[in-house]
C-alpha cells in the first residue's frame, strides 16, 4: 500500500481546483501544462505521471496524458519531451487537452504522480499501468483542476 509522505505534483500553469486555462485545452492552443514533482521518496526508481478525467462520458473516463520513465530527482520538471509517453485515450502518445462535450458540466482533471519501486517496461496505457504496477507504487500524489465547455 502506498504511503503518505512528501511527494507532490503541481503546475505553474494551473492552480489547484481552478479552471484549466484555455491554452492547455482542445478549445485553445492544446499545449501541455508544465508540471513539477517534488518530495520524491527514497527508493524511487522511476516516476510516472497520468492526467485523467473521470467525468468523461465513457466507462473508464478519459486519459489526457501518460508519461513513464521520469528519473527521480529533488525537482522533476515534466514537459512534452520528458520521459516516455504512453497512450492517451485517443490511442496516441502525448498530451490531448480537455474538450468535454458542451453542456456536460464541470469536469475534474486529476494530475497524478506515482513514485515506483521498479521501472515501467514499454509504454502502457493508464489502465495497463495501474494493473501491472499498482504493487510497485511507493507513494502517489495528485492535484485536481477543472474545465467545462
């Protein structure tokens, strides 16, 4: 079971519990936000980041970004070139910004950081990662932001 410690994920582009700026959405420039991970626990071999919208109208929600293979450090900056991208819910690697259906209400976007005790092989999807590496999670952290159309 993951412990609760100092691991944290944040963004200089998105305030927690606030609306994601249009520049990072499908209605704007669709640029991935900058993310920062700090407080990486001892024993971390690798970090994974997942951005997921559980409010999307599909059984598994919608995954916007998966990044594996981030090296542990005192401060880890997650950019489009960092790590090894896994597939988002469109099946392609990389960021795909929020673009919820018009009138569907406020969606919540979970920005997860996972500190792992073993490396991730390949580039699994969110679901594959959680199934295969859940037992390797030393610690996890998240922040939540919102967006609506």
